[in-house]
C-alpha cells in the first residue's frame, strides 16, 4: 500500500488549520474547505498532554541540515526548498543558511510540545457531520485528523567580520558555548552563564522568530536564555494553553480512490538528488560572494571591466537560482498529480549539472575564466616589501598603499 493511502504527518511551518481542514499533499497546500459541516462535539476529539521541551544549535551552514534537525519529512523538505510552502514570518528560521564565509550565524532553537488533539475517526456519530461533496473534492487528498500543539522559538546570533578565518573561529566558539549551555539534566535545561565565558559575544546581533511574540529586546546571550525560560508560561495564554500548531496528522479521503491511484511520490534517492541541487546552488553562491569579498580591497588596482563581469554573474546566479527553483516546484506538483514521471526529474537534474549557471561545473568554469584576477592580486601582493622583510605569510593579501599606485597612465597593461 502506498504511503499516501495512510495517515501521514506534516509540519505546520507557521500555517494554521482545523480538525477536518482539507489538504492537498501534491501541492502541500490547504484547499480552503472543511470535511465537516459544523463544529464537532468535544466527545469526538481527544486531547492528551504531551509536555516536553528540547534545545538544539544550528550553525546555518546547510538548509538540508536545518530541515533534518527539525525532523521535517522528505516530501515537505522538497516543498520548502522548491518554494511550494513559503518560509516567512514565524517560520523564517528555516531560511537562515549562510551565503558567505565572513558572516557568523548560529541559531539556538527551543522546541516545546504541550498537547495532542486527535479525531475519533471510527465513532459512528462522526458520519452526521460529513459534507458529502467535500469527500469528492478534486483539489484535496487528505484532511486534518490530529494536531500537535506547542511552540518553536529561534534566536539567531549574527555578526559580519572582515575575514573568513575570524568568522570561522567565532562561529565555532559560539556554537560550542551554546551547546554546553543547554545540557539537559533530568528533563530540565540547565542554562549556564554563557556571556561571562567570552566577551566576544557582546557584539552579536540577536533576532527572534517563531511562534510567540517576544516583547523584551535581548542584548546578550543570557538575555536569550531568560526569554526562553518564559516561553512555557507565555503559551498558557495562547489557545487555551495549547500554544501554536506544530504538526498536522493527515488522513486520506478514501472515497477519492481514483485520485489516490495516480498520485505519485518522489523516491528517496530522488529526494537526495534534488536536495543536493539546492546544496550546490548555496555552495556556488557562497563561492562567488567570497570571491567578491576577496577582490573588494583590491578594486582600486583592478580594472572595473573585470569586476563588472563578476557582479553581473552574481546577478545572473540569482536569476538562475529562481528559475531552477520554479522548474523543480512545477515538476514536483506535476509528478504528484500523475502528469509526469521520475524520468523528467533525471532530465532536469542532468540539465542543471550540464547547463545551469548555478551548477558546480558552471561556477568552476567561470572562476577559471576569471583566474587572471587572482593572478593579479597575487602579483600585486608581492610588492609588499614589509611582508617580505618580516618573512610573513598570513595567507590573506592586502594592498600596500605606500608602494602601489591607484592610477597609472603609462603602463596600462598592468591595470587592464
């Protein structure tokens, strides 16, 4: 039996539904209607306590890693990456992946579960609530029969530094300190004083996103932990103490058997292949951004004709990324509707790796075509007599303004 013929779970990702809300797993969207014609009697919905909480630290290096840590299932991961499910507002913590190597960005996530609601599907009285036409709605495949309640709150620490080495060092130090601070002792998080451990954290920019409204403005890491401590009591004021919706249990509309028979789901190996496409896109974006950061301090000694090519390519990469995302989104929905097969995914992946500007092959080729910039930076850096005399090799070249001229009128070939 296919997985879509069974009850499945989907993360709420900032969305809101009701018991009976109609859902289309092909587009991962709510259809807008409801399976029932009126509010259900309380006897038809069971509510159980499932209080729990946990922390995790995300270094924002990979969207794939972030989604895995949140236990988001494979089909939903693809919908998020392809843009079928929008990530904004309270769920913006899902879209914090770093795009350059000079930025420190670490997210501390606090997850709280409170209650689980479940529809008593087998009860005979439920039949009186059905809307017959809803069971034959061609735009829906499932309906909500269960809701997990609680909250997910994310605090993102960020700082832009001048070089990747300093950023890597601070990122590692911050991540290790946050992990140490969230040691779990008998089910309760022990919140150590992180701020006193390292004064380097005091320049971090702190932003919040998630399922509760934060009134206090945090200025330190300790402030963040103090806010997290208040979250359980804040949830008592939301939806009768349940908090916000975290996860939906979806049950198939069995009378839509003809729809179920043609719905297709993406095989696991294809999920991994598509995930890798988005990982390669982020990798390429980071490489180009780092290349631009490297040549920024040498821009007065490099022809603008050369640097304009890099900036233009950066803009083209953004366009190519958007087109690739749209192509994958359209293909996912067509496959889930039974209008396409996995061979089209293979063709799309081959096209990406062979032709797309944002593919690894295209990025490497572009860097080779513009290798003269690296060569010129290396050549100019050899004029720095101070470095030569001291025998230093920091690995990071900087212009020696006491030696190099920004403008030359007689040796244009050196500049152009």
